[in-house]
C-alpha cells in the first residue's frame, strides 16, 4: 500500500448491521467497489462485504463505505 492511499478495512457483520441501521439504508444503497480492485485485493473480499475507507482530512479523518460487487 502506498502512503497516499487511504486505509481500507473489512467491516464485521455486526458493524455492518449498525452502519445500515444508523443511516436507515439497505446494503444495495451503498456505493460499490469491485472485488477485482487492486487496493482491496489483500483483504480477500467476498461479494456483499462492506469495506471501510478512512480518508484523512484537514480536520482529522472521514469514513466512507463501499459494498463489494
């Protein structure tokens, strides 16, 4: 991973449930990321898993979420 790339991690199932209920959305409403994306290759992603992307900002960091397709 390159120093400028944001950190990518897989969410556990209970974290996914909390995320979806917090924003009152379904899994299908999350933005998508390809299983073949090189940035998540080492995470060994499975279809339907949620990836958390931690991007650094001037104020700290922001979290973004993607579902693997």
